[in-house]
């Protein structure tokens, strides 16, 4: 029998918080009373996370599977590798740092059972630093405008996906992607609910400002061509305006004669447009770079080992233990 619910959790240097996570996650899952599996992906942690995950696997092999990467490929690649291992009809993603309370999982499951195949979530009160909350809101607004992906709170990973969505995501070979957006594209009936959010229980955020910028570029370029089109439109507008200016200067020259004033104004305008042009080239580069990575078609991630032994998680721990005794 297959598990009904799969939970996918990427782990990167989370040794300080994993104990707490297990202590809350397993009881919350057992309480649901449905067959489940937990798929942890170690994204090349350099701390003790692997040992802790392996230990947990030995404790609950019936419901635990651990995918070990040979290096750090990023949160979204880890989640994709997890998706490939899942067997449940409902697949939920969760952060390992307890920012997404495991006790909220049942809400997602209940919503999925109403017939949705994508349940996103909005954090009731976001527990992140002020600048991140603010920047994230701005990026949400921008994304809402330039992609046709409607996610209220893109930064939150506590989400549920239907098997139909996961199967389609598993067929994709995207190198740079943003899992919630990709899955949203494939969903037939998406919805969102409000969930709690907590402060990081231990350790620190794995996202620097730089990696957050990269992630947002993945989202914008991966799901929209609007940034490129804006530059085409800007180019057209600028050529039209320059044509008018040339016409104006020509006429002025015949009426008033040559002029040499306003040189610095001209410089200022020229520098501004040079900035715009450089940004435009950079933006084209972002797309070209991604195309380059995609065409090289290297493996997106390398799975070293998968810790899984027991057949599918057929039931809660108690029942599995009982079966062992019977055998
Ligand atoms: N993570 C990962 N690989 C990475 C970075 C992060 O697997 O390269 C995992 C991390 O262990 C956590 C989740 O992704 O489970 C979210 O990371 P984090 O909490 O640092 O991000 P934030 O909450 O600050 O956005
Ligand atoms: Mg976090």
C-alpha cells in the first residue's frame, strides 16, 4: 500500500534544529491517522545533519526516507529530488527550520480533500527581519504584475500539491526554477489558506542577500518574458523621443542658430540612458546564462544515496512494530 501523504523537507546545515523538528513533526504526522512518508533531502550539509538524519531514519524506517546529495544544489533542487521519491497522493513541502509549524499540516490536507490540487499558504504574521518582509512584499507585487502566477506569499514553502501536479513537475528538466511557481502552472484548481509562521528555531538563514536576488531572478526570468519586452518597449519609446528631439534641434538651429549650452544636462541624460542600457544588457545576460546552463544539460543534482529500506510506509509506527512482532 502506498502512503497517502508525502512530506518533503530540504535540509542544509540544520544540525541545531533537527532534533526539535523531529520532536514536533512525527507526533503531528502520527496524529493525522493516515499513512504517510517523510522525505528528507540533505543538500550537501557540511555539519552533522547527515548523521542526525541517518539516526532518525534508523528510529523510524517505516515512514522516513533520506536522500543524500553529494553537494549543495540549492533548496529548490533538493525539493525536486524529494518530489521524485514521493509516492503520496498529496505532497507537502516544509522548511527544516520549524518556521512552518508541522501542526499546520492538517489544515493543508483538509483543504486538499475539498478537491483542490494546489494549496498555497499565506503567513498570518511573518516572523522574519523587517527588511526581508518588506523586500519580499515588493517582489510579490512585481511578480504578480509580470507573470501570470498568482501567489500571495511567494516566500512561504508550506504548500500542498496533488499527485497530478507532482507528476508534471517531475517531467520538467529546469535547471533554475522556483518550485511553487512551477507547480502553480500545472495546477487545475489552486487555492490558498492562512497559516502560522514562527521564528527560525535554531541556526541561521541559509539565504544571503545575494542568493535571494538570484532566487528572484530565477522566478522572474523563469516564468516571464516581460522584463525583456519592457526593454524593447523602452527602446522604441526612446528612439521615437530622440527622433522628435533631432527634429526640434534642427528647426531650432535654423531659427536661433547653433547652441552649446546645457552640455551637462546632456551628460546627465546620457549617463542615465547608459545605465539603462547596461541594465538591459545584464538582463539579457540573465536569460542567456540560464539558456546556457539549460543547453549544457548537465545533471541538475547528484544523489549519492537514498536511505530507504522498509517497503512503503503502510501505517503508523505502532502498527509496523506490531507486524514485526508477529513476524
Ligand atoms: N536549504 C537547502 N539548501 C540551500 C539553502 C536552504 O536545502 O542551499 C533549506 C534549509 O535547510 C531550510 C529551507 O531550505 O530547510 C529554507 O531555508 P532558510 O530557512 O535558510 O531560508 P529562509 O527561511 O531564511 O528563507
Ligand atoms: Mg527559514
